[in-house]
C-alpha cells in the first residue's frame, strides 16, 4: 500500500523555486519514496529517523529528506536541496520546530 505524502512549509517554499527539469526529477523520486519509504539512507545522530534519498538532476546531485510515520501510513518530506549546507540546515530546522527526537 503506498504511503500518503505530506510536506513541511519550508519544503513547499523550496519546491516552488525549482527549475522544471529538477521538479520533474523530484516528482519521480517522490513517487518512488511513497511506494517504498525506506529506499533512502537512514541517518543517525541529530537526524535520527530521517531518510535521505539522492538523485541526479540538471546541474548536479540533489537530496530529499523525509520522515516516515508508520502509524498514519504517511511520509513527511522535510527538505530538498543540493549538498552544500543541506544537513546543517535540516538539523537547524528540526531543532527550531521541535521535531528533533
């Protein structure tokens, strides 16, 4: 059974700014994640419980971070971006919103 996709506001703001080529690749990755939520790399430490999936797009490698809620059968997309400062910004966001566990 496919999972339901949710997104945090920050994710939606970044998504709006993407070029059409990157957005097309992102849509394909999101569909794959919703079919198999554990397909990315599980992170540890400050990002415990977060999966990160990497995918190529027009100008390099992009990353998508998501968290899985098995009770609700949902995947919450947390961040999208290229590698530079991606993890730092994701850790900061989780601390500010109280999502860090």
